[in-house]
């Protein structure tokens, strides 16, 4: 047993080294055998098996092309802080396939859009230089949406989980599946709109726990007998001001959307919006800002995603903030449509 574990450990270590080394040596003519060997190790690491030889060959072609792309993009890095790409679990998916499976344009279209915050009751002076709600115990573990575009539901429960912890002191895993199944304004695993989903929780009088209403990564039937364990009183919306977003993030985790086109192979570092259109509100992924900070003069948001812990930095993305006017809606549109829940107890306490 022990030997097995050590072997397994050494193997993963070897894979890591190989992937790193091969990544750097590929451009200088790695042999077909080297790359094929790397592909075999990658398959093993990710438990990937293909139906037939043709499928395998097809995937190998995509893998090679992705490897080339990852090397090219990494070669353009000019600071150690800058984001890195790597052969993660999406290594055998073409960018087109990835985009079809994980991304779709976030349509802003609901009566909840108009719930703008009157920021007269917000105290935004003397904000802390950094905040990380994970360290305050207000963030649950990173989930994996699987083959279901439920990121909008995970963002919404994440914001409610955070608020609930701040207000009541309890961190409770809430049910994204309930939103997937029950919010009639959204399209379940075909994507949904986060403002509507907050609205559904308000009108429903609460949402159930993940333990009672577990995630199944596919469309399900709305359970009539679900519990209303955590409720919210209202949804407020910010529309583009980074100052307001910073201020609100200092008070609670907030739901945002961003264009994630360039993030398939993101493995860490501060993402500067390469592959996003500047001056655009176009977004493709809903996520949760759980904090902000700075490193060596580079200001960033800490963003919780729902693509599993084996994507990004243990499931998280660091993306630049406090950028130039070229990004009027923030990097990749992250300031464009910000929503957060409130409980009146919180509003009156603050
Ligand atoms: C939430 O669920 C995770 C498993 O996904 C579990 O490890 C964790 O303990 C749960 N957290 C709470 C606060 O119940
Ligand atoms: C899930 O349900 C939505 C409608 O609510 C539909 O558009 C979508 O195609 C369904 N997805 C799957 C995988 O069945
Ligand atoms: C990202 O932008 C680079 C050019 O900087 C381009 O070569 C690449 O194809 C783009 N990647 C995606 C996934 O669109
Ligand atoms: C934004 O960056 C400038 C320097 O470029 C810095 O002085 C300022 O404090 C930053 N603002 C925030 C809110 O981090």
C-alpha cells in the first residue's frame, strides 16, 4: 500500500516536471514521441479514456495544438506576476468546444436590473487595503459545475452563503441545484441570469442547503418540499463603478460576470484581460468576488469560480483591478453588472 502511494506520488511529481519541461522545450522541436508520452501521462493524471482510436487521435491533435498555444502565450509573459497557462483538465478540449460547453453570453434582461443601489447609506471612506472573505470564514469550498452551465447559480449561492455567515455567524453550503431546477426565468444547465435567481430566492422566501438538495450537474425537477433555510430581503445592483464595487466587496462577497474566453488554461497569476475586448460589457461567465488586494503595485480581485479546485489557483482567479480608462467596465467587463443580496438586519446594522 505504502509503495503504491509513493509510486503514485513520484509519478505525479514526474508528470508535473515533464509537463513543465516539455512545455518549455516543445518550441525547440520536441519529438512526436515526447509529446505523445506527455499526452499519455496527462490522460492518466486526468483519468481520461476515449471510446476508440479515432477519438484518441483527434484528441491528441487538439492536445498538441493546445500545448503549442499554451507555450506561445506563456512565452509572452514579461513579469512573474502575470497570469500563466497550463495543461489542466481542459487540455484535450478545443477552444471552440470549451466555449460551447462552459461559456455563453450573459444576457442582462430582467426587472431586477433596475434595483440600483442608492449609495447614500454606504460608508466607503477608509476601506482596508485588502480583504479576503475566505480568511474570515465566509466562503464555502470551490464547487465543480461539471458539464452544466450553472455558474450563475453557484455565484448566487456564494453571495448568499457569504452574507448569511456575516449576518448570522453560520457558514452553510447552499443549493445551486435548487436554482437550476426551480428558477423559471433561467435555463438550468443551459445558463441563467443571476439577478433573476436572486429574485427567485427573495420571492420563494429562502433557499435550501446543499445537503438537503444536492447538486447533480443536470436539469432536474423542482422539489416542492424543499426547505427555506436561508432567506434574503433584497437584491441591490451596481452598474460599472469600480469604487462602489470595491466598497461593497469590503462588506460582503458579490456576484459579477466577466468574459472568460481567455481562461480555459488559466493556472494562476494576475490575469490582465488578454483576449477580452476593451470598452465592452460582453460577459460569458458569472462568478463571485471574495476579496481584493495588491502585490508589487498590481491591484487584483480574488474571484471564486465553479470549475473545480483543479482549475486556476485552487479554483480561484486573480484578475486586475484599478486599470486605465481603456477598461470602462473593468477588465473583461467585471464591473459591468454587479449584484449582491441584503438582509435588512445587515442594512440597519451598518
Ligand atoms: C460544505 O461542503 C463541503 C463538501 O463540498 C464540506 O467539506 C464542508 O465541510 C461543508 N461546509 C460546511 C460549512 O458545512
Ligand atoms: C435544461 O433546461 C433548459 C430549459 O430550462 C433547456 O434549455 C436546456 O436545453 C436543458 N438542458 C439539458 C442538458 O437538458
Ligand atoms: C488570445 O489572443 C491571442 C493574441 O494575443 C490569440 O493568438 C489567441 O488565439 C487568443 N485566444 C483565444 C482563446 O481566443
Ligand atoms: C489605484 O492605483 C493607484 C496607483 O496607480 C494607487 O495610488 C491607488 O491607491 C489605487 N487605488 C485603489 C483603490 O487600489
